[in-house]
């Protein structure tokens, strides 16, 4: 079980309820935070190998707002796609259909973290009806490029090994606690021992919550084969990019270039944080979100 969250007090003040709905033939679990009667709804889309828990710290710092956070198909408590690959195109269409199925066709803001930023951007470019777009730790450039590409190549080798080994061995490799801890240690930048320990417990508890290795391998290929910049020109809504200066996956220069590709983008950079803004600096992320939503009368 994960350790007590440093943000537990804030989260406990926000009402939470869960539900399930069939979307494209897939049973999708979702969680709803905050005021159901709020005039604006934020839809949170988590990253690769995570689930809705990952963005809870950000939700905890947004009292008074209505937030709906589904588990991506194949991860957390949602079923996998029964007849479609777990790629960006199908995740994007699933997200569009999820918002329709939940009656969220109007007055919503879509929020994506990491791989979720790719899915969100693809969905918006494909016609998802949203007032604004918020991307946290966006994947702004090809994962195999840049100074940290070696880390991605090591990950590629890991996932390839998981694919070619016999099923029980490959599945065990994907869920190996030592490898999960190494990933967690690499991504976490905080020196706060309590916060760092909690981050590791989150990854221990939820990083291996997937239905089968096929889902993980398909989603991983999707996560490293595309990025937000490929669809940025097709997004006309105002966009907020919340980046960090120690992100191992996307350097600041790539985030600045990404911001220039949108019609209307605001880039906020949180210092001394890596790819885990949602864990290490959720209050900063929430503040930027509130400022962004305050512009234009939303």
C-alpha cells in the first residue's frame, strides 16, 4: 500500500466519487472530484503506466472545481480495448467518446500529463470540443532525440526484452519492483526524503496496474513514436504548457519551440523539478492552471 500522501489533508476536503461507463465497447472507470454543479469541468488524462491517482495531488489543490479523471483503457481499473491497438489514434478517439458519453460536450477544459499530453493533443486536433488545453510535462519532441535519448533507448531495450521473453517471464520483468524503483529514482528530483519515499510508494502501488503486457508494449511504442509538436498546428484553443527545468524527457528548448507552434500558448516553467510535476510541485501546477482559467472569464 502507498504511504500517506503529503497532500492528504487537501484531498480529504474535496468530495470524491467513482463510476464506470462503456466507451467504444470498453469498460472505463473514472473518478470525479469536487463540486458536481461547478460551471466548468476539467478532464484529467494521466501518463504512461499510471492511473488516475497520479494527478490527484493537482486535483487536491483545485478546490471548488469539478474534475473527472478516467483510467486509460488497459491501465488502472479500466478494461483494455477488445478490438483495437493501444495507440494514440485509438486513445484519442476513446477520449472524445468518453467526454460525449459523460455529457461533457460543453464548458470543459482538457488536461494531460506526459503520454496523456500526446493523447489530449491528438484528440483536440481531431475535434474534441474543449474550451482550453493544459499540458503538464508535455512530450514536446521525439523521445529518442536530444541529450536524454539514451534513457529512452534503454527503456526501448527493456520493453523489447519483455516482449520477446516467454509470457510469464516478460510479464514478471515488466512488474519487477527493482526496475520500477530504478525508474522512480531516476525521475524523482526532490531532496525531501518524505516526499521522495511517497513518490516511490506511488510507483510501487500503481506503476504495474495494467491488464497485460500487450497493452504496455503497444502504449510504450505509441509514447515514443510521436509527440505533441506533430499536431500543435491543428489546435486553435488557448494552450497552457506547464514544464520543468530538469525534465529528463523533454528539455526546455524543446518546450519553447513547442509553445511557438500553437496559435495561442502560454509556457510556465517550474524550477528544480523533473518529469513528476504532478507529484513534486502540484501546488505550482494548480496555481498556473487557476491563473490560466481566470483569463478570458472562464
